[in-house]
C-alpha cells in the first residue's frame, strides 16, 4: 500500500559568477523596496560582503538597512535584535547573507515578522500564512544549504538548547549561489562546511522516508562533494570547485527534506555544549554512525559507496563507506577524534543523555538508545 507523500522543490535558484545581479529581479518580482540585510558580525570585513553590498547599493541606493549582529549558533535574542532593526527601518523584505547562522537567523526573523507579539518558540508553525515576508538567501559557505531548506535552527536561551523550527513557508523565495562569494572561505571552514553537506546527503539517503526524488539528489550531492571538496580545500580560488560545492550543498539540503539521522544528534550537542563547528562535528560523527547503522543493514549503503567511487560490489558497503569517509576526512586535514578537540571523556554520558533529546536521531534508520549514543561518543572520542 502506497501512502500519500509530499514533494516540494520550490526555491528559485540562480547560480553563477555575478549571480548577485539578480537582486534586481528579486526587488521587482516581490516588490521589495526597503530590505533588511541580515548577516553576522564577521562578514562586513570580507570580500564576499563587498561584492553583495555593491549589488545592494545598486538595486536599493540608500534604501536598505543592515543588521550585522548574528552570532555563530544564533539565539532567539539575535532574532529579537534583528526584528528591532527591521521594524525601525520600516522594512518590507529580507536579504540573508552569510553562512548557515546568518541565513537561519534571517529565516527565523520572517517568523517574528509574521507574529511580532510572540516569542519564537511559541509561534504556531502549523498556522503560518502560505507566504512570509519575501526573502533572498545568499550563502557565503558551501555546506548547510540553509538557502534552500525549510527549517531554521535557533538556540533558545531560556532552555539552553537548539530548537529546529521547520515549515514549508520558511523556504526563501530566491537563492543566489555565486561561487565568487565563497572564494575567501579559509581551508578549514571549507572542509568543515563541505562535510556538513556530505553528512546531509548520506543521512538523508538512508533515512527511512519514501522520497525517491530526494534519494537521487542525495546521491549526486555525495558524488559532487567527493569530486570537488578536495579541490576547493587545496585551492580556494578554484571557481569551478567552489561553484560545484555550492550546488552540492544546496542538493544536500534539498535531500534532507526527508530528514536526518543520528550523526546530527551527536553533533548538535558537540556544538551547543563545546562550541565545535557544526560541519566538523558531523565529519567526526558520520563514519561511526555509518558503521552502527551498517551492523543492522549494510546494504543500504551500497549506492552511497557507488556515488563515492566504489567500482566493485562490496560484501560490507557500510564498512567500505566508513573507511572511505575516514580517509576522506584525513585528506582534508579533519581530525578523527573528540579528544583532539579537548572534550573531556567524563562528559560523554551527559552528552549522550542530551543527544537523546535531539530530534534528528528519530529518523535514523536504526533506532538509537542512550547507551547507543554513549557507545558512539566513546568510539569517536
Ligand atoms: Fe547539518
């Protein structure tokens, strides 16, 4: 019996060098006359910011506002502060510019604009209007794919925990993927964010949700990361590699419409408790989760092994994939161990308990208990 599924790929994506010029079209199509540019505090120093700001100046001369106060792992306070700027500036649209944090804060701001009286966690996601205030998303990293995603991850200060707010209207109306904006990303962040894209695609593919379209997209994202991440890592100015990594990141995020898995639960806690960069935490967690899932069903990794370049059928595809990922991490200088990141071993039980509260593992192909989480943390420690 086939149940009813929903497939949505609505984001208008513009890709290519100089793609920021289509902000003109965003302004016209969505009647945006006074946008708020939402970004993080580090970005105004960068070449990416200058390139985007030049286009903003051209399209909205003297008519746009800036909010540059988004923190890494953005909080609800960041969103409240952005809302102040938005309201004071009498804005009518949003341009999100930056990595996942800036884009997620920009998306959450759209919720706040729709429900200005409510605190973020109280906003009824099921009652959102079909369209929110128009948003254009411009990523400056290639990893989270937040520009095409329908969710935003915000840390709620009162409970000290990351909250995933997801609903289809949260998808940006337009995403601009301009490889020139990612050229200045340093090698370590290139590697880490790239492995976030890889983790999205691998976890989405094995996630037990019926979505053959996303499965195909996930496999291509995996192939692209394998081919282009090492190039973007070793030569940041390789514009073809930068461009294909932006495509891979967007595809990875489209594929996780299906959902994610246990690697993201393990990594969310490493970020919120120890400030480990999200992609780095995923890169370390993913091979262990592949082996763990493979103990129950290794064959689900067969096509992933193929996308990673495995030409011979393998008796244990999960083992092949995990070995490949460990070697791939090494090739882009990603550490394999939590101990190298100064995470105390005695904290692992507490981390495991908290990881159980993270929703991502609920869609892992193999059910995880708290002791499984602890075992996985110990394996990567
Ligand atoms: Fe992620």
